[in-house]
């Protein structure tokens, strides 16, 4: 019975997200035509994320170790266990921000408009694609945009409950090169409301706890410190995970 109810909720959630995506699409399209209106584009997807969360009964509950500075751009590094994660980071991120994600998202009808404009697709099997993606991300950071990235590279579907998987090196080298603080974000129990896309176990309304760690400064680090920085962020995120 519970399993059936969770599958019904998943279908309902997909319906809600689809309805709001259709409603917002004309506004997304207009705002995506010019980088000068990317701030509006982010505001729209932040609003859509809040509305979707409300109507599907998902309540993101944020705990901040330290308030984030208004006007400061960051690299947000987050564990990845659910399709809810993008919605959560849209709500969390401040100011001008963009995502980096797998190139396959260019085929996603809900996310394609973003990954053709403000966000950065990367083919992780191609060194050239990764180089171009991080070069573009570096330019955006220099121009005051924050970057949101899931350093595991994917949702690991071989573990349930999920386990934090090894991180890619790119975001940590980039943070050091550009002197941008890293914000480690632990999605502690979001997978309990939806794991991956919800197809296998369904979804459920509930509270998702998100712990936002104190920003880690990178201005005094060198490229030689990138592995140590990666391990530090991994340990921070992992320290707050439920059933890790």
C-alpha cells in the first residue's frame, strides 16, 4: 500500500513540475535571450522551484553554519541523490548563479533551455569538453556569477541508501585558480522523499534537511592544494549525511 501511494505521489509530482514548466516556459525563453537578463531567469526558476516544492509537499529546511555574504559569488558543492536537488539549489543560491551538469541534460525537455543558455553542459568522457566547460565557468566566476556543481558527477544508482561517491577534481582547481570560496552543502535526508528520479521507490511529501557549511576560503591556496581541498569538502559534506 505504501509503495503504491509513493508511486502515485511520484506521478503527481511529475505532473505538477510539468504544469509549472509549461507555464514558466515563455518567460524562461524571453529571459534566456540575453545574458543581461540571466538574473531574471534565475529569479524565475527560483520562484518555480518554490512553487513546485509547495505543491508537491516538499519542505526544504536549511541550516546555515554561518550566514552567506550578500554579493559574494561562491562555488556550491553538493552531494547528489535526488531530482529534488536542482530545485533545492535554485532556492538556496544567491544572486547570479549557474549550474554545470552532464551533457545529457541538453536532451531533457525541462532543463534544455538552461543548458543551452545560462548553464554549462559537459561531456565528462571528453577532456576537451571538460576543458571548455571549466574555462567558461571560470570566466563566469570572474564576472561575479556563482557556480553550482555536483562533484560526484552523477547520482550513484548502485547504492541505496546512497553513499557519497569520490569527487572530480575540476571544481577545486577552479576555486583555487579564481580565488572563489567553496560552500559545501549536505543534503542530509532528501533521498528519503525521493531517491534518484523516484521511478524505483516512488516519492513522498516531507521535510528535506539541508546543512550549509561555512564557506571555505581558497585565496591562500595553490593548485598543489587542490587534492587536500577536495578531501576537505568531501569530509564536510559526508559529516552531515544520514545513514552514511
